[in-house]
């Protein structure tokens, strides 16, 4: 397990580099990182919370997944899920 902040590009790159070094390629990637801010009113969610959610759930998810695409060979599978969306499966 590698612990860190997926909103940080340097951490995402470190993860991808470590996996590439140790595994060379992947048959499957499951990307399940995400956060959710629960409030009983939209007015109570701060701009900072909105930005953090977007950075984690959208930007990080796309960027992290993109880091691993070269490692997923033909016939490999990609699963992406976050708190606001059901699982999306892509078979390459």
C-alpha cells in the first residue's frame, strides 16, 4: 500500500513509477479514490469543499488513470468508481 494525497501530481507520478518498476504492466486497474461532502443544504458547502471534491474525484481520477494507461495491455480492464458515480468498466 502506498499512502498519500492523490490530488498531488508528484504523488500520482510516484505511485505510477513504483508500480511500473515493480510490475511492468497491468491486467486490471481499479480506481476507487474519492470523497463526498455531506451537508443538508448546498449553501453549507464551501467553495473550498467544492474545489477539494472536484480535484479529488475528477482531476485526480483522470490523471491517475492516465498514468497507468500505457501499462494496460490489450485485453486489460479498467474500473473507475467514485462516491457520486456507479462503476464504469472499460475493456481495452
